[in-house]
C-alpha cells in the first residue's frame, strides 16, 4: 500500500518528523544548559523548571503562530519578521542579563 501514496504525503511526514526531532533536540540543549543557568542566576529547582517551561512554551506558541503569520503576511515576510524578532530578542538577552528579562 505504500506505493499508493502521493510523494507529497511522504514529504509532509518527513518534514513533520524532522520538526519533532529538532524540537526534541532543542529540549535536550535546554536540559543540558540548566546547571549553568542555575549557577549564573542562582535558581533553585523550581526556578529552573519555570525557565525550561517558558522556553518550551515559547517554542510551541511560535510554531502555532507561524501558520497564521504565513497566511496573512506571506512566507517571505513572515520569515523576515521572525528573523528580525530573533535578532532583537538576542540583542536584548545579551545586553540585559537580569533574570526578570528571561521570564518576560
């Protein structure tokens, strides 16, 4: 029955699988960075859990909103917008290292 599927189905499934793999990889990076973040910011276990949850929630919200932005702005403009937001947020996180900035 595999030969009955159109090639686009395999492309969509492969893209979704790679997206899940990359999201899991990012979660692994967050988990491995938690000891350093706990030491730098003086977090306890609960604070580190909140940090990790905020990072995951931001990824999920971004993934959910990407389709909406792509529909209304177009793919090219939404990619440019996401790149600008990423650069601006990276600049803010580099300049303002207090813990409160991470949670907002």
